[in-house]
């Protein structure tokens, strides 16, 4: 395994996020390779994407000025189904981040039990502060190249950071025009043109369903539990909603400007206010503290300052903002505050040092490839509905989502136990996700 990792680093020395994702998975696979040495060839191939597409995206702003962004699609692995994974529009987007996300997506999609391979894409375009017309022109330019590389049975993108319902609509419209067909090539679509109920809620709901199953292994529940949530976007909002459904008390949310702490708890009315703030007014979380009494706002400080959100005295922590937002020292703050469980709502929000702190201190820890798989699982359900030319009810989709998350937990838990690492969801999820892909790869020939 070490030789594979060293080769990855040597080939792409400037891709630290990708190195981190690969190292975490490879560290878990030792017992599997001991039992199945023939899978070593699969490992060597899995760390290299099947295809990487990069292209330019020219677009004009409202003042007639030309801008040129970079676009990417990393098609990582299609052994068990068409590539599936989101598109991210954010200034931080680069090949390292997209390869890390695409690699993670392979295992996440495998864990859902649905026939989906792994991919990821996006652009260094920043939709913040742009008019609807500017976003539309950018999306149309982006899709004018991407459309030739995707398809319902080839690669089905979805949304991610910076790509919500507005962006998906513009992208789908351009794809439909260029391809001259109406097909389920994108997920996260609006309900009037093939979207699925529960899709916006899916990642946040699924996260809490998984955390609920973890807590149950220790005879605990969300009922009466105090919960720290980072972020205030789609995942954080609906995780907060589901925590409330299960009797918990969310007390924090954040954005890039800082975080709020509401000791009384973020109730349904306050959550509705946050949703309006973020989804309609596109405001900053600081405004919450100005609108409600007894709320503290702490401004973000640049590294190496620690994020004091993680010093909050809570039972459960749900990091839902972005990658590497919880470091080792911040994990120690959570442990010192008595946290019982941490479940990743974002992709890889905890650094390797943070994960080590949680595992060493007996904290229940769920890696994102397992706990935030609800979004892509429901995207898979949207693909099924599109193929069937039908739409399922809200309750039907929610029940299917809950069942998938319960099965992912059971699979990760039992796999960790089978390989002598009881309670280690990182190892369990990595091994369970890998085995399905490895067996499919061996059966088809290592191509």
C-alpha cells in the first residue's frame, strides 16, 4: 500500500487534498489485501481516474466584459455504473480537490447499493455576487463543452457547492438544446422538469439518519441531545430540521464570516428565518444574532486560530461546511466538551489528525462517504424515476432514503467488526465500498 501511495504523491505532488483522500482509504485496506492479494492490482488502478476533462469557459458579464474560467470533469470509476457526482462552482476548485471528491464518490456511491460509479466536476467560477443573467451565461458556456462528455448512461452530474436549483436549471436547459433530447442527465432538477421530492433535503436528512443509527449502538438517541452544526447551506439546514424532528436541540450554525451560538436552541421558526436568509436574501449568519435575543456571534479568524464553534458543549457534532474545517486541536476541544458522536455532513471536513483524536477517545465517528451519502442516494432515486417516466411521493422517497442510510450504517458497522475493527466506521465504510467495486472490476477484467 505504501508503494501505491508514494507513486500517487510522486505523480501529482501538487495535489494534497487528493493525497489525503487516497491515504485514508489505503490505510484501511491492508486486511482486505491480506485476504485477497489479487485485489492489489485493483488498488493500483483505482487511484488513477479513468478520464480527466479540462476546458475553458468564456462568458460575458452584464457590462460586456469577457471572463475566462476553467472547467473540469473527473470521471473516476465506472465499474458498477455510470459516473455520478456533483459539480462545484467555487474559486477554490482545482484538479486536486476534484480528484479527492471524485475518489471519495466512488466509495460513497458503492455504499448506497445503487448502480453508480464515481465522478466529480466543476469550475473556479464564483456565483456569489453574480446576477441571474451572468450565472445563466456562464452555465450555458460551461455546458456547451461538458454536454459531449455526459449522458444518462455515461455520466450524470448533480449539484454541489455553488450549484443549486438555479444553476442546475440553466445547465439542463442548455444540455437539452444541444443534445436535442429530454433525458435524466442531471439530478437535482426542479420538480416541473424531472426532479425528485426530498432531493434538497436528502444529504442533511441522511446524515442525521446515519448518526441516529450510530447513537443507537450505544443505546443513545437525539432525543434531548444538544447538537453543533457548522455551515448554513442546504446540508446544514436540513440536518437541523431532521435533528428537530428527532427531539434534538441544534445550537450552532456558521458561514465564512463566523458562527452563531443560540443556547436556547434553533427552533423551527428560527430555522425558517435562516432558510429565508440564506436561500432568498443570500445574507450572512451574523444577521441571526442581530434578529434574535440571547445569541452570540463569533467572527471567523484566519488560521492558526481555532474555531471556537467546536468548543461548544454538545452531545453531537455535525460538520457540514467544507473540507478540513476541523483539525486535531479542534477535535480535542470537542472531546473535552464531552461530545459522543461526530458525523461528517460535508466531504472530508475532519483532518486525519482530527479523525485520529476521535477514534482514540472512543467518540463515534462517521466519515462523509458513509454519513453524507444521502444526497447521491436520492440522486440515484431521481435517476430511477426519470428512467421509469414517473414520480414517487415524498413519503416514498424519504422511506427509501432512510432505508439506504440504515443499510449503509449496517454494512459499515458489520464490515468493521468482521475485519477486527469494531466501531471503526472509517475502516468499515472504506472496506465495504471497496469490495463491491473490486469484485466488479475483477469480473470485467482490469481495464
